[in-house]
């Protein structure tokens, strides 16, 4: 009988007692035949071996909302005196091996030794481009942050870092950082695995962060599906000031659509969730799929133009780029989002 090594909770509307799933949404499972079809006919665009960036050097704290792109899904959120990292990866490869797997083409947008004190780490799921044990060990040694993650991921982190401070939650659970800041785990249309036999045995999620300086929604990895989960976020928690939305790793669509949005769907998520501003993430650092490196940025601009959205409202973030939101709802003078 199959055994879940990560989570032993009771069944729910998205957990069958062994595996988690996305209720009412397209299946993310892919057969070996489908994987072979993709890989055998693959025509991936050629990426550059290295793209130069200018790393940021930041203040240790800020009372206003500031978000700095480190790379891929790693961002530093600063506000209300807190420093929060999402899916931190400083390793050279997004892989279980140091000698193989997708290699980063941009250096991290913040040098690890230049990080301000890190108070909280948000981990969306256990894929290697999001949950990097080597980086978590470095953060634990240097900062001892609170690590917040969906159900089951704690077993992976705890096995590697026994003294880590960990808080776990299910979709909809609200976890406080301190008296003035909280995070709520939100649904995502995705999946999980660390090996060949643990598919969907740990949960995946996004995070809705609320602080005195403003609110930020980090989508994690997600497909669009019917869009219900994004409209639900807006209905339950309100429109965030800033949304961190993936725009890359989407080709070919027949294989990737249920698990990764493309730029056009990312724009629709912006409209569904009603965020005032959005930062495009999950592109240009690791080549995971077939599209060209610049394609997500170019297609995002085209999708915004078709939708009549000001291009300043949704920006494809470059590692080292920092975005300041000193006054909620009026950073760029665009008023409330439709």
C-alpha cells in the first residue's frame, strides 16, 4: 500500500488521504508517454549562458512597501519593519544535484551576504526551483527566520534543518507574523514532488500577506484553470495592493497549461484578483520549458496592450530591480484597479 511520508492528516475536499489535488480544476498529472512526447519532439529556444544584472544593495528595514526581485520566484518583501523572502533559491542549479539540472543564467539580484535580517520565509511548494534546502540551511544559520509552508512540506524541511522554526497551514489558514502582520495560504492550481514516488503528497499554495505597509499576494506556481481560485481570493481577502504573478515556464501549452500560466493568463489573473499593481515573476532565471528567455516579457507587454492596461501597472521584474510602493493605491497615480 502506498504511504505518504509527509502528511498524515484526515481527508478533505482537496486531500484523499494519500495525495492532494485541485478540486474542480484540470489535472496536472502527466503520463510517461506525454513526457516522452514533449521531450522527444522538443524544440526549446536557445537561452544565453549568462545575463548580466546589477545586484541591489538595500536598507535593512523600511516602513513603506518595497519589493526586490532576486530571481525566478525569489523576492524580498519589505514593509512595516519586516523582511520576508518568497521561495528563496541562491543555489546555482534548480535541481537535487549540484552538477546537473537547470542552471541559473542571472546571478541573484541580492547577494546573500547583503541580505537584511530575514524574519519570515514563505515556501509555496516543494519543487526544486522553489524549495532549495541548501539556501534554507544558509538562511537558518544566518537569520533563523520563521518558515511558513503548506501541509507536508514541513517534513522535508525538518529532516534537513531539525531546529528550523516552522509554521504549516492548509488553504485558507491565517498565520500571524507578529501583532501587525499576517499571511493567509491561498489556493493554487499546481502539484508537488521531490522524487518519482511522492507526486502530490505535499500541498502547494500561494500567500496573501497583510501588513501595515500594504498587502501583497504571492501566487506561487499555478495554472489558470477556470479562474475561480483567483476570484475567490479577491472575494475572501479583498484586492491586494501588489500581486506577484508568474509569467514564464509555459511552453508547450498542451503540456504546461494546467500547471503554469502564460502571460495572457497572468494579465487575466491581475484583472480577476483586482490588484493595483503586479510584478511578473518566474521567468528569465532558469530555463525550465521551451519558450525563449525574453518571450514572457514581450508577451506580457502585448497582452497588456490588448487588455488596455497601463504597462506600468504590471512589470516583468529583472533581478536586482526594486519597486517602491510608498502610498497604497497611488504609487503610479493610476487610481483603483478595475
